[in-house]
């Protein structure tokens, strides 16, 4: 694996981690139940973010950027 490839994968993974933390913050501010669902079941939390784009658009943007960087690094 080349250095640029592993850098992109690492950066993409970090972006996904940041998006998950942002998702936890946004969902916990909205409702305790969604915060717990986002903590225990992240895919369900991202589903919540898609339905609440007015509050969670930055979460989706970070997650999309992370997946794009991982895909480019692969």
C-alpha cells in the first residue's frame, strides 16, 4: 500500500469518527432516545440524520467526505 493511499484511508476514517461524534451531539440535543440509538446503533443514527437534514447536514457532509476519501484510498 502506498503512502498516499494509507493517508487517505486514515483521514477518511478520522472524518467518519468526527461525523459520528457530531451525530451523537446533534441527536442527544434533539432527544435522549435518539442519542442512545446513535451511540449503540450508528447506522440507525445516520438514518435519523438523513431525516433531520435541517439539523444534521454537517454530519452527513463529514460522513460522505470520509467515505469518499476511503474509496479514493482503496
